[in-house]
């Protein structure tokens, strides 16, 4: 497969193309990034929240058991049969306490999700801001499971549902019914925890379409590293071990990785990307202020 990597030389807190004003994704590679300090344009497109009506019957629910949701703006003109699916990010919860706290927020319940969302950056409908995707069908699949759309389990005592994988599947089924099944080309993107999800689900997304459909994936700020931190510990590994164990993520990790490594290792992109068959773009900051506290100086 082909993997394209771009490191942006700025100090950042794993922020995403979703909030960028513009970037250019060429046919085979990234062509460049415009000024990162541009301010968002006024009067962005506001897109209403849609809950997935059939999700509950599939057990595809948020942490608190409410329906998952998405924001969708239809494509037009030359982009009418092109689809961009953006997986929302927002960290993880790795124990009962943090998941209980999370389920009382928009990251764990549709009760608290924004009813309308500004579509900017990669989701903008303005050609001057988003020349490559402005007229595509653009979707933001909201993140309410706490494990990068990959969990499978439940904790009845705490009233927690770990159903990230089912949410992803229900979301894709819903969008296929909205016309994505007829796509000529499709891009699965994601930011931070959503960027990890775009890696985890890349080949699965490819498998939804016939071979004639052009499909690629983009992970923005999703390359979290399994490395010894400055204090000699393993902050990310210990954290991810909690996520993987609590949410039952192992059930949805690729066998190509699990046959070689432990489940926690298989939640790190560095152990996944070589076996992904679908073209994958990796965009990460050269100096990520969030991760720099957890990795050594020589990485």
C-alpha cells in the first residue's frame, strides 16, 4: 500500500484539518498546506444534527445508551457522487470513573450534542476555503463512545455502553442508504481520536464499496506513539491498556496485528499502518504539544 506522511512544523495540541481554513489534497499525495494562522471565515455553513433512528435496535448507542448522530450536508455539481466522512475526535475514557463523567457530556451522550454544527475547513462549502471538497457530500460522524469507534461491551452496574464499533457500522449503513453506496470516490478522515479511528476502520471502509470506487483514508493528528516518556514511564501505553481492556476493543482489532502483538500494542497506529491495504494519508504535527509530555526527546 501507499502511505503518505506530512509533518507540520508547528507546536500544536493535536488539532485538526476540521478547523483549518484550507488545504490541498492532490490525486496521489498532499500538495501543501496554507497558512495555519488564517482565521476562519465569517458566516460558516450551519448543519443540523441527525440522530440515527435504527441504531438502538442494533445496540449502536452512546456511552449513556442514547442514539448516536451525525451532521450531513449533501454534495452538488461535480461532487454529487463524492463522499467525505469525518470521524470526530475528543480523547478517550479508560476507566469507569472517566467514562461515567464522559457520558454526561456531548462526547458520551446525544442529549448534550450541538443541534447545529459549523462546517469549516475540510467540511466547508466554500470553494475558496475548501477547493477540493467544497461540493462533496460531507459528513461529521459524532464521537460518543470513548474508544475511537472501536469498543464492544457494556458495564450494567455503571450504566455504560461500549459500542463504538456498532456506532461506526450503523453510521455507515445509514449513509449508504442516503446515497453513499453510489459514490464514485470516498474519503474517510478523522481528527485526533477520530484520526486513530480512521486508521482502525480504513480497510473496513474500503470494503463497503465496489472495486470501481476510489477510496482513501486520512488520519489527522491521530498518530499516537508507543514510547517511553520523559519520566521513564509509559503514559500512553498505560492509558491505552485501560481503554482497550474496559471497552472490549480487542474484539475489533485486526488479526494481522493480534497474531504478532498484544491488544494494547495493536491500538497504536505504528503497529497497524503497514498492514492497511487502502491508500492512507498521515498528517501530524512535527511538535505535538499534547504528546510531547509523553514521549522522549529523541523520538
